[in-house]
């Protein structure tokens, strides 16, 4: 996230910063000069943070979601795909604030190597996808984007409409679960390093929400809305700090190592969302209707060292059967974005082979 610092004082700011530090969604960012770009011009050159596979065919595609927003996605096909057959397919979602050129694209390409048709999309208001202004977080749109991906895949002649699944990485794990709750066309769901963004905004990693803190946060959002009504520039919530200091938390350091270094850095991944998005995100609840997914299966994958492990464990406890919690040894939260030697590819393949079988 980029931007100049604006001034804020008082207890509300201190509490807000502390809550966000716990979540890894970060220090409050304060960009007053960030533009709201139109949908980015699509790039056709390979600009991913991972190597291109010679076992996969890649295409850039676009399609509209139910809200009329044009989504841009990378479609990955197993090389040698037989057009006369119908294949299982996967919609893969990004971490919150990330783009398809990062972790979700790696997952989509790798699953295509294993025989699945897969798409990784930029969410609404992010990356090359549309939605104005950019860098807005809307839970309705983030959930709808998965169903729009199902729409797109289901129109491909070589995809079996009855064999479409979903992978949600980090924040998209929560949004993907919400999509599966209301879209029975999604036949199987896997989450990886899941983050419940609603809970993270309300209370971070704390066991219970502090209503007084939430009210102060909502007052801050309301004040910012009035400021923008009166002509002020947007301010932003920064997902990953631009620099690490002696005071930086381990969570900040973990995200910095991915988003701010050549390991995972991408020009379109600012990890910033408007401050005014926070109020809407606070009322997003990932777990309230998990039972609606059953009897379709859910696989929760998390690292044994992940600070976010609590989200997968909470979701697993509330989900109905069939369900499975798979703990990856010696893995932190961000490790499962791109550490290919730690990501349990065989587990993902066997899960979807079994549950998207012909």
C-alpha cells in the first residue's frame, strides 16, 4: 500500500491500530493521495510471481458477475486437454488484497497440472478487474465473484457442470465458504490458511469482540464518509506495511516477506482498501450458515504454526459433515501461499478427485 500519512489522535486510533496489528491486516494506512483507477489494462505477457508451467495452457479471460462488474481471470488448462471430454474444474480465490498473479494463480496452475480446469480471478475492485472506485472491499461482491466463476466455467464445453469445486486462500477462504453456502453448484470446497475477514475486522484474533472498540471504529468510518462527502481524499487501510521496524510484529514481518519482497511482490497488489470499507466488512460473518454446505464436503488446510489457524479450527467446529481439518507440519500462514514443498498438493488432488468424480 502506498500513500502519505494523515494525522489522527486519540484512544480510538490506538485501539484500532492494536486490533489491526493482531490480524496481520496491518497498521492503519493513511493514504490521502491514492487514485481510484479504472479497470487496469490487461497484460498478456507472463507477469506472475511463479514460473510458467510447460504442462499447462494459459489464457487471459474476462466475464461479468451478477453485479455487472467485469472480472479478469487467468484460465489454466491441462496441456493436451481433449475437447470431447468434460473435466472437473476449480475456481480459485486470492488472499485479501492480493491479485491472481500471486498465490491463487500458483494454485490454479498447479491444479491444472493435476488434471483440473482452473481459473484464478482478480476480485471485484482489485487488480485488472472492474468496479469503481478501485480498492473497495464489498463482501457481497467478493462472494458473488466465486459464483460468477462457476458461471464462466459452466459455459465451457469441456467442463462438467456437476464437477465444479472451489479453493479459497486466506481471506477468500471465508468468502468461498459463504459462496458455497448459497450456491449448491459448488460441489466441494477447500480453504487454505483461511482468514475470517469479518472477525478480523471486528476483533482480530481475540476470543470475543469489544463492542466499545467496534463502535469507535464505526464512528471513525462515519467521520471519514462525511469528510469525503465534503471533498476530502480517500484514506486507506493498509494490509502490509511498506517497511519493517524494530516495533513491527511477527505477523507484519510475515506478510512483508511476501508482499514487499521479490518473493511475492506484484505491482497491482497494493493490499489496500478504503477506510470506508471497514464498516461493511465488519458485518460479514463467514460461519453462520456453514451447515448449508452439507452434504457437500469441506477441507480446511492450515499450518501448525499459522497465526490464522484459529479461523480454520473455528470453522471446522461449526461445519457439518463431511468435513476435514488438515494441519500442515512446520508451516506458517504465508508459507502456504507459495512454499510448494509445504503445500499439500496430493491432499488437494485426492480431495477433489474423490468429490468431483464423474
